[in-house]
């Protein structure tokens, strides 16, 4: 996966999709939004590191 040229929004989408795949479900819309808000606050390097760890 080439995540070096992904935008911040694309990285947030990819990380949240990976987290969803790992858990297999979303506990609630509220928890999903909280997780997305947290990911939005991370910088691109932190998001890339999360993708790398989950690869």
C-alpha cells in the first residue's frame, strides 16, 4: 500500500476502515464518530504509522 501520497482525509478513511475490519462491528454511531474525531486530530505521520502497524 502506498500511503505516502495520501491526503489527510484519505488516511483517516483508511485507518477507520482498517479499525472497522478488525473489530467487525461498530458499537454505536456515537463511538464511531468519537473515533473519527480522534483520527481527524492526528497528523498524517501518525495516521501512516497506524496503517503501517495494521498492515
